[in-house]
């Protein structure tokens, strides 16, 4: 039962990740031709994926304010949902932490027990609150796999 819960959770996470991903949103924005209606205070030769994603999110926000959640849901049903399988299957959008989680889950034992998942431990944090640098280690099955540092 726990394994099916994890599987459902991962499926939900994949769906969620693909919907909120800049590249996914940029594709939908581009396919709908929204870029030609964008007005910027300065000239842009070409919009980056982040700009296109922001444009689509702004549209969805305006749709929600002007109409309601039902219209946003219908927009997603028409423009996002039919493409989700393609977006998920093309895992270029998947971040390294998610890839590690998925790899570790595939290594679960065949006896149907609970799958091992990586655990993360903050080893050190330095600096003032607004520029704090964290050092984190990742462990899997009791072994330290890697250590990394960065903001937040």
C-alpha cells in the first residue's frame, strides 16, 4: 500500500512539476501566439522561456480575476492536459533532485517493502539571513552520496 501511495505521489509531483515548469509554459505560450500580444517597456528581440512562462501565468491570473477558476480549469484542460504525457515523457525539465528521488525509488526491494528514499541533512549554514549559504549532504541507504553548497 505504501508503494502505491509513493507511486501516486510521484505521479502527482510529475504532473505538478510539468505544469509549473517554465519550459512547459513557454511551449504553450508560443503555441498560442501570445508573444505577439506582449507589450514591454523596452525592446526585446526574443523572449526567453522565463519571459514566456511569465506571460502565460499573467494571462491565467487575469483570466482568474476577470472570470473565475472554472475558466482557468477549462483553459488548462484544452491547452495543458492533452500535452502532459509529452511534457512528462520529455524529462529535460526534471531537476537533479527529482531525478535522484526517482532513481532511488526504482532501486526499491522486490519484496514490496517501503522504498528507500534519499535523505538530506544541512551540515553548515554561513552568512547573514538574506545571503546565507547552506551546505547539505544527501544520503541513500546510510551512505553519503554527495555534498553541495548554495543559497536556499
